[in-house]
């Protein structure tokens, strides 16, 4: 009889197919959102000042920072092709040293035309834009102006607000 018992253990058993299932319902609630960085605002029309025979020509941009932001959060960019072109940092320009705070809390930024001279050819237009960089590197939409240095010695130079 011991042989029969051991023999039964040595024979493989046929596996039976089974279906196993696992189900659990869990309710999840969450919110998603996007960071919006408020944009600076132009406070009055920009000005092109031709200087004397084009020497000392400059563009004045009048603007305001959004609440809670400082001048260190702002950046200036420029484009020679107007709207829709890639804006690049305005090299050789310091926003902090070229910006004055007015008594009403607004700011006036002076962009010297000699800095723009290489960018502004005869009759060409330059877009200058000021934006704010917020937490996480998010950037606001920009307050922008377009300027044209005119043909000779700043004569016929213009400036207009775009936003």
C-alpha cells in the first residue's frame, strides 16, 4: 500500500483553468491649473527723441510693473522684424540702470539710439518688448513698442505703442 500512496504523488495533476479577477473602485479628485504671470502695462505713448543731429537720440518707454513684481523680475527683448519674429535679449543694455521710477510709481526706460543703431537700418523698424519672469521661469505677455530711427540724423524718427 505504501507504493500506491507514493505513486499517486509522483503523477502530475492536470491543471484546471480558472479566471481570477480583481476589482476595486477608488474615487480620485484633483485640480490642474496654469500659472499666469501678469504683464507689465504701457502707461503712455512712447517717445522718440532725436537728439542734436541724431547724436544722443533715444527712445523713452513709459510703463508699470504688475503688483508684487520688482524691476529685477523684468526683461527687455528686441526684434528687428516686428511682430511674430523671435525676440532676443537686448545686448549691451541694462534695464535697471536705464530705468527711472517716477513719482506716481510708473517707470520710464531710456533706450539709447546708439545701442539701436546697429539694429535700425535706414527706415527699418525695431520692436522693443518688456516682460516679467515669474515663479518657475514662467514669462508674462509683453508690453511692446515699435520704433524707427528715421532716415538721416534721427529726422523722421517715430515710436508707437503696440500693446
